[in-house]
């Protein structure tokens, strides 16, 4: 029997980076270590000496050196904790938030590391949730619509201010000197792989989901970029690259320097970078069609694989080779889920429930879950639209807002809590049915993320509402496991790893025994309520009554009139 | 100059009776005294010896002797407090909740005083909020519609389970022995006047608003009552009376016994009984057309006078001589106002605001009012339908429920509080405009009740939303003042009182100096929001989407299935 081999996955999150060391044979997690970024999310002022450089609202930056520090701290820590021989670590994979991008010199040096550019906010990493590029996103969409760009349909007809070219265009608009100084513009995911391997490698996942690339058509034409801004005409050839490497490939081997950072052997195979959500799919055992993966936390990301290209209205996008090589990876999302429950718990629960939770030694979510679980479907008399944070799929409209109907003088907090859970479940059902009715089958739902662990009632409601069995990933850290799996694939079978992510998933990924099956009685009630949810969904979301937009518009008008922007 | 004269008003409320002694010359309140009913609202079990007699849900009874005790305790107390000579008390008036009715012997003895009937709940007073007669109300409405009864239009097309014949029919349905034993069925308002004067006198206000009587057409025909139930054919002639006395008339003089109870002189003039809401109209200075009186508390009662008969769709009713002799009194209402704010404060405000209120030594309403006052109209981004307790006017539908739209993750409690206030103001505007557009002018709104005293922000919002100036009754106890005014009219000018309620109002009623004028800027924003309120109002309230009814229906279905009624 051969000696045990290990792979390491590094998951770069919003506040920290996490390394996990797993056994390649079975995916068992042997050690985990977290590095909290020294500068976290930079959203008030740059971490520079001298006169403070304040950031405008909606900005969110990071320091690229925090990523390097993650390698230096967390990777040696897991090797040490697990007590394994670094020579037995056969591969390394990483996943990242996206689109998180930065401008660098041609040699990879981040512009924010250059003393003369360090005080310019545009020289830093723009984090996924940097939301200051909405005007640029609007221009990208309007120009694409005007020119009849075919790729727009792949993204449900609208791209986001979070995406790559929105952020790139903001740099050009507001700091042309940074744009000009940048030899490369790239995803942080690809930048960290470059730091590990010494060579720039651009992954198909972020290119496809965030930068408008497709395997068949490449990037939008230069003429499109020129129409956006003449200075942008050559952006692909001068700042990006037309060489996009499918996820599942090997990016290279660890450089001597990266080997010193990590304590691993020089030459250790490194996988092409991945996105934190998408890397969960194989880590949740899904490498084929018919099984949706739902990453359930503050929001939900829904991913499902298809053998063919399909246009599904209102989804976030689909990318060939985007999740699993050889398949189309379809992505949709709900922009507010756990966030809505947190809002409710923080803002709308009276003291008596707080006191009861303390007495029963539960957190407030647990108490409300326990109370809400006493109710039968339909018993609250309430129905909500889960749009507290807008709607990402299938309406793709950030100006939609939350709605609650059915309140009476007898309505109590656990009833509203349950109605909010149900509303998010109805939102997932809309997405599931959009896929299913457009030829992308969803027969069951594999979940991962924080919510499935925390809230069993929610899981049962989702099963009852969607009519699908829900299963749960067994990995304590699903994204990091996925990255480690890609590390094992980068190593290849000859080195003790796997030749494909399918093989890796079969051995390394597994599900929990407990599943959540639809209950026919509850399903029947929810089928009825879902019709009313759809009625409200279409009335308020598809132009029947644009009151939500008018309220948002009025709110911002009033706010501007009340408080001058320069005050 | 003649010696000062006084009048006493007794206001019979839900939990207590209140006597007020006022100066007839100027309405100034010299003394007030409250008697808390010894049995309050009887809604769990009858106050009888022996084996308990439990009441079903929705029942609400009272003990008629509590009303007599009010005369015995509160009236002597105000005379004593004020230090006046009982001989200078020239008149007494009373007002009552309605419809609050009871079965009595032909001599006025309440059936619940008879030992052999005392343990029958139907022998007791049915309080206005006794809600167990809905099946009877449904039959009354259905039969009236089927027979094309013309009076139904006077009540907006539907009568309430709270009204006289709903309650009378419930007695007949469930306790025919009580119905048969009753020589008379009458309003408690008329019963207490009978106790004071020794003679039965039925007032035009309750007869008109609660018992389907009109000055021109009298009661519905015997044939209608026979169609409801053959045993009911002669109900008017056997249990009620066709002699209805207009409010403003004298019912009689105090009997020797009543003089002993009250400490007043035998023969002291007693006014025809009135209803607590309606008696506020002249007490709030309103004796003519064009000025709405709004009694603002847990709910709002809106009253306005008209010179002509007008059909206003969806109002509660209109009665000639119902409020002021010679005019038509129109009544409408909102079933939830202060109740909704109380619901919110009790059920949806997180601990931080409770703590802030304690710190600032405010109650939670005051704190939320102060915070909400910082917001400009439209700034919350929220809009609500104020139907937490159904809709009384103009939709007349108890199955409607509350709705909130516009919630985001940034929504905070004071914003919702303000949106709820605004929603009730929009609800008042719907009523004001219904009157105005059907020929019953509403040029300004005179308010009384608890809310105008407590919440200045609410008053300003109502002015801004309705576009009407709001004024406030100066009387500390508006209904009791109104009753005292009618007492002074019962005495007449020759005895030191007045010959008409118009004269009495001119001298005895007054308004506060502070008024609330519409602010043009706020009006403009609210005009815009009102259009959206109307859009939602009609969509959810007039059949565009009956989701509220379906939710209520489902809730009761589920509830019944879950918890057998006999469990």
C-alpha cells in the first residue's frame, strides 16, 4: 500500500484566508488554519502613513500582501498541525472571492506597493463587494444593448457593477494614470497563483463568470471596448490575456520563494485558480447534471451543470468549463437570505424573545427557529417577498425591495421569521423552476455553507417548498476541500493524486447521512402559497406595479434634497 | 347677573364610567370622577356563584348594575369635589358605547338579575365588542340582499356583527327562552336613561346607527324580520318601540330613587341618551356641515354632518337627527389606528430602542415619534396598508390584512413606525375623499381622543396627507362634555341652560389654539405616495389580488386541522 498523500486547499474569503490540509485518499480534513487579513476590508481610509486618504461610500479594497501573508502563515500551520512530511503534500489549490481584481506591473508587482502610487485608492485591490462602479456597469450594459452584443444574453441581459470590466472602467474613468501604469489587470485569484508559480495563468471560471469571456467566442470584440471608451480598445491584448486555462489544469509548480513561504517543496503542483462558490460544486460531490449545489449563507449561490448551452432567462450566467471541465456551469443567486434573517433578528424582535433566548441558552435565531417550528405551513397567515437586498435571479433588479402581507394585530415575531424563511425558499423555487423549465434539470439540491448547519427548519421548508430532496455536504470547509481536490488533480494520478476532478470528487467528497425529503402535506400547502408568491413576484417584479422602484427613487430624491452631497 | 349653573355628563366606557361636572356658561370642567366597573368586561366566565359558567371566545358581556353603581359613585363625587349646590345642577346627559344591548323585563329589570336566568350568558349585557354574532350578521346581510332591502345602502351595503339585530338574533338562535322572557330588548344607553327617569325612551342615534331605523322609513318591515326568522316578525312592536326620540330632546326628570343615587334634585332634567363617539361632535364645536370630527384612539371614528341625504359608498352609515337634530350624521371609521402602533411597539421593536427610551425617560411611542420626526416624508422608502385589523371604511372587509412594502436591510424601526402612521393617514384620506367626492364636504378636521394629545408628529402627518387643517378639541373629556351639553339642552334656556345643542356648542365647546396646517412641500410628497397607497388599496382591497383573503382562509383551515375545535 502506498504512502498517504495530502493536498492543501487555500480559501481566500472576505476577512481572512483559510488553509485546509486533507488526505487525498478520502478528503478527510487533517488540519485547518486561518489567517485574518491584517487590513481586512479597507472601506474607510487607506492603510498608509501620513495624511489619511479617505474612501468614498461603497468602496471596498484589500491589501494584496494579506494574501501572501495567508500563504506564509496558514499553510505552514496546517502542515505542522497535521504532522505530515511536506514532501507528501502533492498539490495545492486555491479559491477566491470574485470579482476581486487589481492592477499590477507587467512583473506582477501590485501598483499599491509602488511608493508613488500607494496613496491612490485605485492602485489597490478592488474587493468583490466594491460597489462604486455602478455608472460604469450601466454604460457597459447600455453600450452592449445598443450594439446588440450577443454575450449579454449569457448573463441574463445585464452585468453587475461587481464584475471585472465595471471595475476596470472605473479605474480608467477616475484614475487614468493607474490604468496606464498597469501592465496587467487581473483577478486576485490569478494573481496569487502567479505569486506561487512565477507565471501568469488566467482561469476559465472568473474569465467566464466575471469578465465576459466564453470558450467559443472569447472576449467581446475590441470594437465593443472601443465604443465604451477609445482608450479601452486594446484592453484584452494589453492588460488581460486571450489565453484562458480551464479549471482542473495545473498552473505550474511552486517557485523556490513560494516554497519558502509555505514550507512545501519547490515544484509542488499548483492548480489553476478557482472561485469560492464554484469550487464547492465538486466538493459537494456534484460533477454531473441534474443536481443543484446551493451555497447558503448571507445570500445563496445556486449552481447546476448542463451538458448543453441553454438560455435561462434571468440567471447570473453560464460558462463552459466554468465549474467542471467539459460541462456548462450555470449560476444563479439570491442576494439576500441569511442577511434577511439577521436583519429581522437585529431590527424587529422585541425584548421578550431576547430574554427567552437567554433563559433557554439559545441564540435568538435558535429560539425563533424553535418557535417557528411549532407552526404548520400556512398557519402564520403571512407571505413575504424576499427582496430586502433586491433580486439577483430571475428578475435581476437591485431596486426591488421587501414586502410582507397578511399582518394582523395577532401577528408575532416567530410567524414573521417563518414567513421570511418561506419567502427565501419560494425565491429558490423560482430559480429551480427557471432552470428546470429551460432544459437544465434540477432533481435534487446539495447544500453547503452556514445555513444548512444552523437551521434544520429552514432545510425542511426548502425541501417542502421546492419539492426536491435536500442533501448536505459533509465537508467542514467545503470551498477549501474543493481547492485541495483541484490541487490533487494538478498533481495527477501518477503523483498520488487524480487525473480528473470527477475522480477526485468520487474519492474525496461526501455528503452527510441526514437528508431533508419533501413532506407531501406541507408541499400541498406550499404549492398553494407559491402561487400567491408568484402572483406578487410578477406583479411587483415585472412591471405590474413599480411601487418599489418609485419608493426607492423617492427615498433617494428626498435624501439628496435633505442632505446636500457635499455637506 | 344670574347665579352659575352646572350640568353633568356621564360617559359610559368599556372598562369604567366617568362623570364630569361643567359650568354651563362656558363648558369649563370643574370636577371629574371615574367608577371602574366592578366586573369590567366579562369575557371568560360569568360573575356568578357556584359552578363556573365559561364563555366562548369572542364573547364580551357586562353587568348592568355596574352602570347604576357609576351613577351612585361618580355623580355624587363630582358634586362634592366641585363644591356646588345640587340645586344648581340643571341637567344631566349620558353617552354610552354602542351597540351595547340587553334583554330586560317589561319593567326594565335586567334578565341577568333574575335568579333563574342569571346563569345564562344571554341574559347579560352584550358589550359593543361582543363578536360572537357573525353568523347572524351574515344572515341579516344575505337576507337583506336577497330581498333587495333599501336600507342596506345606508350602511355601505353591509351591517356588522356588533349591531343590534345581530345580537338580538343570536339570543333567539341560541337562547330562545331568554328571547321569550325579554319584555324589551334595548340599548344600555336607553336602559340607564330609563333607570334615571323611570320611563323607557329610545334615542335616534343608536336606533339609526345600530338598529336600522331611519326617521323617514322607520325600521325594516315586519316581513323582512319574518324572513330572517318567523319568530322575529313582531320584534319591533313586542321588544323594541316605534317611538324614537331625537337626540337633543329631554327624556324626563330624575326619579326620587335616581335622585337618591346621584345626590341631585328629583326632577332634574335628563337628556335622551347618546353614543360616546357621536356626542363628541358638538363637544368638538361642530354643529354644521363641512367639518369632520375624528375621534382618534385605538381606532378612528369619523363623523361629518350633511344637510342632505347622500349615498357615500363604503361608509358605516348615516342617520337623520343621528348627531345633530335636523342634519344627517354620516359616520365612517378605521378599525385599526392606535392599535396598530401599539402592536408595533409591543411586537416589533428591538431592545436597543427600549433601552434608549428608558435612558431618555420617554415611553417607547415617544422615542419612536422623536426618531421618526427626523425623517422627511418619503425618506423611509416604505409604504404600508393600514389593515392590521381589517378595513371598516370604505372597503368594509374584515378579512383584509396589513401590508408593508419597501423594506431593505437598512430599514430601521422608526422608519416602519412612521410608515404605519402615514398608512393610517392615507386611510383617513380615503374616507375624507369618499365624503368630499359624494357631496359631503370635509373642509377641516376636528380631532379628539387620545392620539391628538400624545403624538404631534401624527397630527402633522394627517394634515399633510389629507391636505386639511387639523384642530383639536379643548375638552379634557370630550364625550362627557358633550353629554353635559345635552344635559344643559334638556334643562332649556329658561332653567339656565340652552334651547338647542347649537347654542350649547357655541358657549360650552372650544378648540385648542394649536392647529396643524398642511405643509406644501410635505403635501407634494404625500400626494405622490397616496397614489401608490391607492394603487395597493384597490389592488388588494377590490379584488385585483385576493391574496389577503386566501391567507386568512388558509390560516384558519390549517389552524382547524391542527387543533380540533373540541380539543
